[in-house]
C-alpha cells in the first residue's frame, strides 16, 4: 500500500463557496489542496466533498487525517 506524500504539516485554511470539490489524497497535486490529476498511475483517487454554504474550512495538507478532507490535527504528531 502506497503512502501519500506529505505536502505540508499545516492545514490549508480557506473560505470556500458552496459546491463540490475534489481534495488531493496523494499529496502530488500542484493545485493543493485540490486534485490536478497527479495521482494517475498510483492507487490514490481524489476525494469528492460538498460544501452546502460558504464557510471557512481547514483542509488537510499532510494527507494523514482520519477525517478527510478536513484537518484533524494529525500533522502535529508527524
């Protein structure tokens, strides 16, 4: 089983509009924290998530969270 690359040991804090988004699970995307297709050829797939109304979120950039795509603080233990 492949492990994702750690992009950053800090969450990506952002205000995000309502909609469906694709979170990068592999850590290789140049468009972090969103997927750009860099996972091709790996066992990783982007994770779709939906935001119902505009709000501030903390998206995981270490790719180790157990609450993907949202940060759960795991980066503090890496």
